[in-house]
C-alpha cells in the first residue's frame, strides 16, 4: 500500500487533533510540520512522531517529498498559506472555511486546477457515516423531492478579546466559523446557486455574532442560522414529498439520524459511534 507523506502547516489545537487522526489512517505517513517558530514545530513533531520540522511555512512547502499539506492556520491565513503550497506544487487539504471571500476562493481553485493540484476544503461533516447515510437515503428517493431544509448551529461563547472568533483580522465571526456547516448542508441538497439570498446579522465589535440566512431555490427553500449568542437546537431537517430526515443534536457531528414517512412514522434510525 502506497504511503502518502503528510505535511501540516500550523501547530494549534486543530493541527494536534488532525495529527492524532492521521495516526489511525493506514496509508498516511506523518512526515513534516511547519511553524513560524522552529521550537514549536520541533515540539509538535516530537509529540506526534513527524519526521521533519520546519521553522517557516515556505520551507515546508518547498519540500518535494511531501505528497499533501494540511492547512491548519487561522482562517484569515488560509488563502496565503494555500496559495504558497499550490504554487509550490503541493496538494492541499485546507481547513474550513476555505477563504474569507469569493474572490480568494476562486483564485485558489482556479490556480490549483490550472496546475493540476489536488485542492480540497476539510469539511469533515460530509465524510461522517451519519451524513453519508442521509445523502444515500436522499439519492435513492426515500423522501421524494425535497422542498425544505432547516439547519442551525448556535452556541453560547462569551466574548474574549483574545479569542480568534471575535477578531476580524483573524477571520472571526459566526458565519465563517459555524455558518459554513448549515450552508454546506443546504448546498449539498439544493446546489450552490440559489436564486435569492435573504440574510441579516447581529454585528458586535466588528464581527457577526449571529446570523440568519434564507436561500431560495426554484424547487425549495433552506432556512439556516448560526451564532455565538445563544444555544440553539443544533439540529437539521430535510423535508420532502414523501417524508423527512432528521439529524440529532449537533447535526454536523451527530451519531444519529432518523428517516420518517409523510405521517411522522419512523422508518429507519441509524446510530453510529462518534
């Protein structure tokens, strides 16, 4: 079996979680880690068993033996760090949200496409067994044509001036951190080109701390919410002509999803270990 040599840019919390997950992937080789601080890179490499450590992102991107780089830096750095790796000929898995705006995302995608580079957003929700089972029910017509989607992901996070979530220069705000999940959820079902977008947000200290987004399609509507102000239901619903699919709490990483008929009778319940 071919081993793919992974590099990681960034040594924060999500990088540690990803490194631990890689240890369970049979064809993954923990090869290199890059940080703006060599000591942090060396400490990370020693903790997780990486072969190499670099004191700059450019040094890591220049290593020709890396097969793919995981971008684990703060959101505002995703564009620059991904472009560095793409232009260096490295395949890239970039943490969500992919970019701060459409212009950045389009340039990243187009550059990767033109150079023949693999480039992917690390939207782990779409890889989970529960999510894949629900999409399987949809594609096989279990609930017929879908007309309505509802999803919210709202937590209570007290303001902290040192937290990246509240720092606009770091790409803070609820939409980019949490809203990406319900929006991705809706796009998977209805597509990524709604006919109309209706949205509003509560802005505090230059970031959105809550938002509501309605996406109107020719064949349905998606009502989505995300925020740091209040705890929400954090569930998701897909409603169709012949039934519905309901995700349990924390829909983006839940272990349970239920299939109902048009009268609310349970037809199938899937529970998976997290």
